[in-house]
């Protein structure tokens, strides 16, 4: 059984996100980003309430400098958020050479005694003993060769859902032996 596909940078980003989440799936660290975001949100809300209370209590004073300071802090947040997005967009478009190894056609073949991966002029063989597991989601099939390293195959490379299921079942059967 063989599948052929040509990955792009969007595939890379999506797969890396899945792989990183699978590494911390069974640990308490998986809650860290949500917790830190919650703490940031609560601190921001309490800070805004404190500022509003300050304004309510000292309404009769002139707060020209405070208004400018808070406005500039807000502008800094906005510039940071949009700057990071623009920077990531620039990196994504330049990350891989269009004629390079990563964006060339990949072929993955399930042989009798090993998994064969062909990328451009390179061949890699993986013993089924070295493959940890096979996972899938709506967009990709992941073949984990380590906890933090996996091959990812876009679902569109299979053509049909039945072909995808057949590939996964065949490979999972080889791994279990």
C-alpha cells in the first residue's frame, strides 16, 4: 500500500501543533497555556476595574498624563499582537524553499517488513518495531516514530475515507506484530 503527497507550510504548522499537544496529552502541563491565559485575563480585568475605580473616585482631577500613559500601553499591546502575526506570516511564507526537500513529493509505502519513505532522491526505511503509534484527525494521519516526531500525511492524499481507514488499519496491524 502506498500514498503520495506534497506537503506545504500550512501542513507543517498544523502537524507541529498536533505533535506538541500529543507530547503533553497525559500530563498536567497540557493545562498550562489555558491557565496562563486565564491569569492574564483576570489580571487585566482587575487592573481595568482598579483604573475605573480610580477615575470614579478622583473624577475632579485632571488626568491628562494618566490617559496618555494608558493609551500608549494599550497601543503597545495592539502593536505587539499585530506585529507577532505579521512576523509569523512572513516566516511561514519563507520557511521552506519551494524546490527544496520538504515541499517535494513524499511517498510512503507499507512494505512487508518495514515502512519506506521516499522524499526526492532520498529513501528512508523504518522498522515497524520503531513506530510507536498511528493517529489521525480530520486533516492528517500521523505516524509517530518518537513521542515528539511524526510523519504526517494530509487526508486529501488518500482520496477517499475508505482508503485512509485501510492505510491506518494496515499500518496499525504491522505495528502490533
